[in-house]
């Protein structure tokens, strides 16, 4: 049996036996999510939780002042930032910002793959958020939120991390990037769903992680999966991108694919991408 096939067999066996080591959500994200779920939490208390991580606190202030929120008056404190962003949005945004901590490895080869995966994920998220911003600007489906979209895009490929971690023990597979792409494509959905359940995320995120790569999985209503797929198509990180965009157009998400080449779209995409830089 080739090393590649052996690794694939190991991964499938560990998934079936529920013994695959899954990543743990960063501690600060856990604290923020727990605090946000407390019905008695107030903005000052949430600001205190966020302030426990200076990096997260600084990035929250940056987001509160960013073009993403479209505000011109600057805030200077974590409390002001949390107040501007809002309790519900802080929960998703803090989780999203903490996600980058997961894409690390002490193995230089794996680290390169992790860095590439994070970069690709950020590009997917930026395109998805820009597409949703245009869609919402047309006055459609105000229930969809950009912070949920951000987190949906970031967890879409979370199942790739255990695949790469397991692959560290089989150095030779990194000589064949195509194999890793195939393994991730085949297994990341199932693994991603398991991670979302472990993290106690709701069904929305479980559905995205498990099914966004499956073209046969469709919903009659426009959902976050649609925008994740658009983001992937525009990032060239999904097969048959033209078909994905055609399906989205048929659902009425956009009228012309040329919209994604407009100056407005490019500005929205860069504003979203700036959140992670």
C-alpha cells in the first residue's frame, strides 16, 4: 500500500472510531462565546473579557474603526469598540479573529501548508462577505449577517487541519500536494462537522462545514452556504466554479457575474480582507 493510501486509510479509520484528534477552539474565543451566551452579560463585562487578550482587544478596536463597519468617528477603547460592534457580533468576530491561532505547526513543511490554507481561507471569506454586502445592499434578506458570514467562511475548511496534522507523521505525502488536496476534499466535510459539534456551534455552522463542498446539497432559500460557495468560486478553490456561480445567479443572489469585477466589489473585498491583516 502506498504512503498516500495508508494515510487515507488511517484517517478514515480514526474518523470511524472517533479517535481523530480535533483542534480545540482558542481559549479567548471560548471565554468570549461563554460570556456572550450569559443572558446577564452587559457591554462593560464583555469588554473586560475581550481585554484579557491584548491582541484581540486591539483588533476589536481596529474593526470598530474600519471601513467594514462604515464609521468615521474613531473609538479608542475596548469598551467603545464592543459597544459599537454589539454583543452578538462580538461573539462571532472574536471567534473569527482567534481562528488564525489554529493554522500553525512546528513542522516547517506543514507550517507552509497551514499558512497557504489560512491565506486561501481569508480570500474566500473576503469574497463571500463582499458578495453578501452587494446582495444586502440591494435590499434583499436583511436577516443574513456579515459577522455570521465571516465565521461561516472561516470554519468552512476547518476539517483540513486534522488531515494536515495527521500527515505530519508521513512526510512523504507532502511531496504530492495533489494527494493532500484530494484527502482534504474527501474528508474535511465530515471532520469539519465533528469539530463544529465538539465546539458546540449551532446547526448553521455544522451544515456549512459538512456540506458546502457537496454540489448536491442545496437549499431552496438563500443561505450562508451559497455565499461560501461564491467566495470559493471567486478564489478558484472549488471545482467547477462557473457552475457554482451560475447556480447562485439562478437563485437571484446577483444579476451579472461582472458585478464581481466592479470597483465597488473590489473595495468591499479589500475592506473585509483588511480585518485579518
